């Protein structure tokens, strides 16, 4: 029975998508502590600007945003072929594993460091204390962790809801509309919630600052949602080629609740 299950192509597809989804979410959380300059990525010097009365803003983003657009693409693909229940299930799994990872980070940070070799092993590379470096990389603040997890969960639920509302109207047509439409709304939720919890509640920032930085982050996410829309079609064509038109059609119908198998 196990061999038959593992040999089933739709099952294989779900395992691949779910594995990528969970790994992507975990990696994004792990690298989220780094900030980078989007302007410098394109070889442009940052020019600070004002928004909503908040001065000195630039397109400084967390490295986690490099992966989140692909996470929402995976959400839409799973939603398209396996339905909202499957998206919710892998979202809960991802959150559980992220919590587990942060617990392991906490334990790793607080076990006694080797003082004989490891602590000063990278002095020549400009890192005088490896314990401090390790803590700085993996020891994210509690409010940031809570904010990112809540933002992830809420944005996923919003994405699923909007995706299926649009799909009920459009059917299997206009993939771009439900994929992009659900993503641009859910990314706004994600951007605001994480900043509100981590910095409004956790750091006492003003609403003005939270909203202004939220809009800067959302501008990037909105643009990426539009730019990556063709990738949805490429993935769907690959899935149809792998599973066949008849199976993919049945899966889409089942995901919408039109048929039950």
C-alpha cells in the first residue's frame, strides 16, 4: 500500500509542493534577521524620502522578502489543485516547525560555548567572539518571532479565502486574477501585521512609522507579485504535463468542491 501511495503522481506532487512550502517558510524566517538595500542591488545609491510624514525612508528590506513571494506562489498552486484545507494544513505544519526551529536556536544559544577553541576561532576573519556572532544571527527578539508567525498565518488564511472567492466567479479561467489578486491583498496583511506586532507593540513605534515602513515593504511585495505572475502559468503547464489534462481537471474541480473523490 505504501509503494502504491508513493507511486501516485498527485501524491508525489503534493509532497514536493508541501516540502518546498515548509522549507521556504523556515529558511525565510532564519534569514529574516539580515537587512539589505534594494537600491544597491540594482547599483543605485539610496536616496532617503518621506512618506506619511516619516522622513529618512529607503528601500531597506529584510532578506526574508526574497523568499516570501515564492511562498505565496506555492500557496496558490496548492490551493488550485488540492484546495484550502490542504493549504491550511501545510501552513500549520510550517508554523509548528518554525516554532520548533526557534526553540532549538534558543537551546543552541544557551548551551555553554567552548572557550578553548571555538569562541575565538574566527578572530582572523574579523569575528572576535563566535558566541556573540551566533547569538546575533539566531537570537531574534520574541516580538519579531511572534509577529512573523502571526503575519504568516493570517496572510495565508486571507490568501486562501480571496483565492477561492475569485475562483468561484472565474472558474478555471483567469488564473492570473485569482493568483495575483489574492497575493497582493494577503501580502498587505503580512506586511502590516508583522510590523504592528514586532514594532508597534514590541518597540512602541508610532502608527505613522509602522504604516510608512509597511507601505515601503508592500511596494516591493506588490511589484514582485505582478512580476512573478507568469511563473504561475509555467508551473501549471508543468503540472499538467506531468499529471495529464484529465487528472489536473479533476483535481481542480475537487479543490473547488465541485466533485468529491
